């Protein structure tokens, strides 16, 4: 049974949003760069010149990513104990017996809708031309329906059927959440959109907000599906504890480092662009901790990596489908990443997929704030 620890406070979230919006601007002004480029809407001007590909940076980062991934993969594949674990989230129902598992009818509708949207996204029928740029949202609404259907088949319940109010909150929060990343991207220009045509600022805002609203529901739905399979995380407790993560001085350092990095992100975009993904996580987690609200990072203090790994995997799975469906779509994004911008899987350079890992944790911090943080 769930027990809410404390009512969620809006202060850390509001302060994080304020810092994300405000911190990059002084750096731009200090560097005497034209501020109008960074506030342009819709964003059209390309003004960041990225560094060329560099083998030392690529190899070094690849070795680090693969090494960490293998470490956790070994714990998942060979947990060293019977492959049983308590549910990673208290709201996850135990798996139904195989004889009781049924894929719901509305899940089949999601599959049909997704297949239809996919076909329309990757073809160029003349009669569909007026709507050709707007296939992203139907694809992801279908994905969310299907992933909830899979959770329902496994456990007999899901967000769509048992927590529709929470799911609607995720949609609403998701739009604001991703607009913040779009704003931060103006300072590094690691991706930009093509195939949109000429849109007014209002049209751009409205047409973009709908697909942006699907990000949190997709990631958290995928997380709930992975969480329904305890075998995936049986070996991720009592492993590599990080007691310092719960120390106040650690959170102060993380907050200060994240803030300093954001202040310089526009001055040194080639070197600080990873902070686009890491700084929001550092700010929100540290501010929540400093105001007395536990966050999912606190689990690392006693070596519990279950949620961390499943959330990272959830965002990575969603990232694969984001990049897949983006590849042949008319309206799409393309990447410009310094030092490691080669060996693409779809439009994304292969090492760029690592950015999805911390992104999953950021999604959960917002989702936890909406639901009220619960203990495992």
C-alpha cells in the first residue's frame, strides 16, 4: 500500500524552471553574442559552428559508456541470487497468471492506429499532403495506448484504466517539460527541425505542443511495463552504494555545478552540450533534496539501482522509436553534435543515444512530483 511521505512542494520545480530559463542568458551577454538569435521564435537561424569529429573524444566516450553498460548488464543477466525481487514501484500489481492474461481490445485499436500512422508518416500520398507534417502525434498516442495495454495484460491494471487523472497530468506537464529542452537547445543547437514549412509563431507553438505532450506518458508507461518484470532488476539492489549522494554538501555541489554549467552552455557549446541533459537533472534533484523531499537519487545511498536503471532503459527504448519514426517522416529533426557526430542510427549519432539515459531520470522526477514521492 502506498503512503505519501509529504505533499509535493512546487518550489523546487518552479525554481528549477526559473534557473533553466535565466542562467544561460548572462553567459550569452558576457560573451557579447546577439541575444536575439537565442530568443528567436520559431527558431530558424543556425549560428553555432560545431567542432569536427574527433576520434580521441569518440573512443574515450565509447569506452566509458560501454564499460558502464556492461557492468550493469552483468548484474541484470547474472544477479547472483534467485531471480526474484520485490516490485520496483508499489503501484505495480503482481503479474497475472498466464491463463488470465488478455490483451485488451483497446490495445488492438492502438496497434492498428499506430500501424496506420506509421504507414502515412513514411509514404507521400498526394491526398494526404496537407496532413503529412503532422504524423508524429498519432504515432505516439498509439504507442502510449499500446504500452498501457501491455502493462494491463501483464498486471490487470495500467495508468490508462486505473489512473487516468494522473496520465492526463503527465500529458499536460510533458508539454512544458519538453519546451524547456527546446529552449536550452537554442544555446547549443544540437538538433533542428526541417520539413515544417512556413509557420507563424502561434502555429509553431500549437503544432509543436501536442507532440511534446506525449513525452512523459510514453517514458513512464514504458517504465511501468519494465517494472512489471522483476527479473529485469533482481540484481540491482545492494550493488554499488553511493552514501555521499544523500549528503547535503553533495547536493549543494551538484546544484552549484549544474548552475555554473548552464551559465556557460552558450559560451562553450561544443564542450558543455552534455549539460543540456545533465544540468536539469542535477538542479531538480538537488533542489528537491535540499528542501527536504527525497528523490529517486536517494535510492543510490543504499545501493538500490532498480528505478535508476529501469528509467534509463525506458527513455532509451522510447528514444529508439523516436529516432526510428523520425527517420523517413517529412517533418523531422536532424542532429549537429560536436566531436562524436558519426556512425548514425537513423538521424542520431550512435553515442548520442547516451543522452536518453539521464533523460529518463528527469522524466521520473517530474512524474514523482506530480504523484507525490512514494517509497519502495
